[in-house]
C-alpha cells in the first residue's frame, strides 16, 4: 500500500517547546510522520498493527566481548572527535545518526562538504558509536 507521507525531524517540533528549564522530557530524536486526511484510516490501521507487535529489544550493550580495545589515547586528542565513523550523501541518515549519537551522549563532529556528510567521534567512543551506526544502517540490534 502506498500512502503519501511527510516526515519531519522531531527536533523541529522541540526547538520552541517552551521548556524554560530545558528538561527535555520524552524522546530526543526521531520523526513526526504526517499523512493526508483521506489516507488517515489506512495509516491508522498500519500503526495499530505495528503497535500490537511485541517490541524488539534494541538496547545497545555498553561492552561487547568481541570488541578489540586499543590502548587509550591520552591528552587533548582524546577529546577531539577525529575518527570517521560514517560518510555519505543521505541527509536523513546523517540527521538520524547525529541525533542517535547525541541521545547516547557521544560527542561528535559533523563535516558537510557539498552533498557529502562525514561524522567523527572521539577514540574513546568509537566502538559504541560504530555499534549505533551499524544498528541504524542495518536495522537490527547488535548480537
């Protein structure tokens, strides 16, 4: 079934939320999906089906036995996001990845060169950030 929709990053709605204490209750990233009124019945049926499914545990573990740890980088270079973990031309994926990394409190640096985006993280956050990127791109939680 083809339903026309518009997806708007949640951060657009949260920018002027009137939260004077900046508590940021609720989700910090994601998308608001809008459909045309005449397609709302079909969209609601799809949503009801999705909500009735058993949720999948998508929690990313803090550590993994298969991750090879490199010696820690010391000094100021450890705090500078310098390791590239993703690059591409898909703006929506870049937005979602940066929101997911931010939600997981992973410092990052984003470079936009024309249509190309690059996301960098600190050496100490590399393994965890790569797990998040893999989960977003492949759509499956880590093993």
